[in-house]
C-alpha cells in the first residue's frame, strides 16, 4: 500500500474518493431492499443452497420482487440448480445487470461472471469482502422486497463480510437433525450474536425420508434435533423439511420442484417455511431480538465512536492483508494517516522482533495515536495507555482501510478482547 492518489490531504478542500462514491451507492442500493436474508450453515452438506433457492423461488412465486445473491464463491451452485447459464451484462453506467429468472426473481452468482464455470476461484478475505460489497453497490438490483444471500458453510470471510456490509440482514440458519451438524449450527448461532446479526430462525433440512413406496417417514439423520437446538439456543424453528430425492434430481437438471404442480410433503413444508418467514417479517416487532439475544449482544458488542480530534495516525496489525488477532505476532502493521476525518496515506511496516515493551515504543516513535486490534494482553494495554495511545480491541478480521473507515463513520462494531491475558 502506498499514498492514496484518488484524494488529496488538503484539509481546506476535499475531493470525493471512489471508495466514498461506492459507499454512497451501497447505502442507496440497500435502502431499496426491504428485507435481507442471509442463508448460512455451520457445516457443509446440509442442503443450505437448496433452502436458499427454494426460499427465493417461493417468495417470487408469491409475487414478491426477489433478488438471489450467491456469495458461495468457491462452490457457486445456484445457477445450476436454477438451470441458468451465460454471463451477466452491463448497463450504460457499467453496473451489472442480474439474470432475470422470471418477472419476480433476479439472480447474481460468481459463476455468471467467469468464462469457464469449472474455473476455480482462489481468493483471500479482502477480495471476498470487496466482491460482496460490489455485488450490492455495483449491481442494478432496483427495488426489492427480499434479497436472499446464499453464503458458504461455516463462519468465515463471506458471512462476516455480509454482516459488516449488508445492514439489517437477518440469518436463516440451516442444519440437519444429527448431532454433528447441530454442534456446528450452535457455533453459527453464536457467530450471529457476536457480530450483532439478528436470527430469523432455524431450518431443519432432511428431517426425514418420505418412503416413495409406503409414504412413511424414515429418520435418516435422527429426529427432533432441530427442536432441541431451538429450545436450547432460544431461536425460532422456521420449518422442518423432509428429505426428497426429487429435490436433488431437480437441482441436477436445473428444474426445481416449485416449477411443477408437485404437492409432495417437501413442497408443502416449503410453503410452510414461507408462511413462517412472512409472519415473522410482517411487523417491526417480529424482527427485534428477543430478550436473551439483546443481553448477549449488549455483552459482546459495542460501537466505537470517533474522537473529537479527527487528525491522527492509526496502526492495525495484519496477517494475509486483514486484521490479525495476535497483536504481538502479526506479519505487518498498516499505519494510516487520517487528516480532517479522511484517510490520506497508508503504509506497511514490518514490526521489530517481539519482546516485552518493544512494540509500544516502536509504534509511539512512528507517531501512532490509535491502535485497532483483535486482542491484546493487559500489560501491553497498560504500556500503550502510559504513552497516551488509544487501543480498540475486539475488532473483526477486515482490511485496515475498512476498519478505519468504519471507525471514522462511528460504525466500527467490536466484540470481546480475543487475547486478554
């Protein structure tokens, strides 16, 4: 990183940067989307993408204007499940035009942006974050009732970027009844609570196989696990969807069951899921956190406000280009100069060997006034306090520019000190 060329450091006359323009468009786009639903799971293989596709398709069948955004960048299966092929086009302003599946459903996926659908996407966190941000700001979504976002399994870069970028998003968490899946889904629930994302509810997929011969339900992956988890973690159960081989077959052919006149138990359960989603989103009181979630959020989260002096230097420890939780063992420090509330310069520095008391002196000599970190020991916190250097801990693993921009905007949300020793 070097000096910013797109804006000047002159406090007397600021020039709008491309980043600022994108932030404005991002807010404008999000303002046109009524409900944002992030479909996520604690582990793979639970049918998360199927749930996302049927949720989006079902809402569109009910007459809502729906966007389906596939941010599973390494395994974008949404186009195949819907029978979509070809690359997305651009409008006159060079904004992407979503694929119009029908009059009510638009789709954007990484697979619609690459020439070879079998090409591997090998990206690290910062590129993923940038893609997710631009998939909102640089796509001509228009006015939507729902934006359904299909995220990869786990609690990594993509769901974290959605939590940071898509304000007001609510999570629909998918699991299967067996304990190994439920253990992972509890982590996904705790992830949402730590980043301050509301949880709309849990979907138990593959709850039982409907025998095609006798019609009896066979508990392939145990039974009742979804209800136990919702009771334990205090989240709503939106639906239990039975296992149906035709869902897999329809996905392979690009022909979802909702496109037919099928009246199977699975399709009935999907309509029940849609009923529950509509009911919970029908009023503002339905979308507020319950008491337990409010307590957890208050304990885990806080919003850092910008200081009165809006010209200072910020240091962020990095590993792989994003914030590193281990302050004393990072690869680099990004040092960003802020003048009159705007970032005007960014530099990378290799830290000296890790020894007690060295980093506070070294960063103090660089003129640093503020440190944004994931975690820091109590002794280091005391040493920085002695030098008058403010420390913010519990910050998310994002690129330094994003963290500082959020800090300047007063929207930097932090959790607990992850290295408090």
